[in-house]
C-alpha cells in the first residue's frame, strides 16, 4: 500500500477550482443554507453569524452562507458574515489568521446573481454557486426549456457572474443524478473551456447507492468533452 505523507501544517493557498496539495481536503460547510432546511433548524440573523464565526474558528475553507434571494434575512446575514468573518480582523485573532471563502447560492437568473454579489461582495474571497436543472424531467416540466437552451443559459449565467465581479464560481447541476450523463458533460464542457475556470457540484434529488453516486461525480473527468480541462474538480454538495 502506498504511504501517505504526514499532514502539512500549512494550509495550501486558496485557488478557485484547484487544490495545490493533493492530500489536502478542502471543506465546504453548508450548515447555514442546506442545514437550515432540517425541521426546527431555522436560525435568526444573530445565530447565523455566531455559527459562521465558529465555522471560521474550526478552520472551514468555504462557508456556504445562504440563499440571499430567498429572504431579506438571508441577505442581511450574509452581508454581516462577509464583512465581519470574510475579512481579516484587526486584532489578529484566530478568525483574523484564517479567512474563509464566503459563498452565496443563486439560481441561473441575473437578479439572483446580482443579489448574491450584493450579499458577499465585501468578503475577501466572495464566491457564488449558480444552480440549474439538467435532468430531462426538470428541463421539460420545471424549466420548459430544450437541452440547447439549458446549455446556453448555464454558459450565459456563469459568464454574467464573472462579469459583475465573481472570480470564484461553482456551477451546480440540479437533479444531476437523474440527468443523462453525456448531456451533463456537455453542459460542463461548455463551462470549462480554457480560460473559464469553474468548479462544479452535483445536487441529487433521488436516492442512490454510494457506488452509483460516486460514478456520477467521476464520469465527467473521463468524458471527451471535459477531460482536457485538468483543473476539473467535483465538489459534492
């Protein structure tokens, strides 16, 4: 069995879509967004800020802070988190030594992306996750768009996010595990052309065995549309 070197004491520099140390596990915590969907887990603004502060103290790399287009409270909480926790503190405290990435969720709509930018723009490392359905049933009945229209929309909205200031963008394929894998790779291949660094995540809506779920994450890395993009990194969500 190959030996694994001891963990380094130095956190690798944060580069969107890339991890310099192959043995480093980058942690994205979604307690403030997905976690809040659990029954009885709704939080006030002050509670969200307190949780974010503790996540920073734990050393979490990326804090998924919420869906600012969903409510004014989410927007306000994300603004406070971006300003107070997404920047070095003046007193050089633990939070000041580690500055997490602050991320905001957005649908593939310009208004959502604008709101996400408003929410996290004051952070040192602002990020957005833009999500769009890629399964046949969602495209037909939820989006009422053709495959070509979905590919074009995904590309347009990621480009729009970049144009207003986001340098760190994650595209999330909603209902990914019910999507045609080759079509999913067509979407990702359009987003991951040279010079368009973008990470991706897959949002499942159904149940799968771990083996099949992992296969969906790994498939794009071997697909002709995507494999030439060596910076492709799947980020489970």
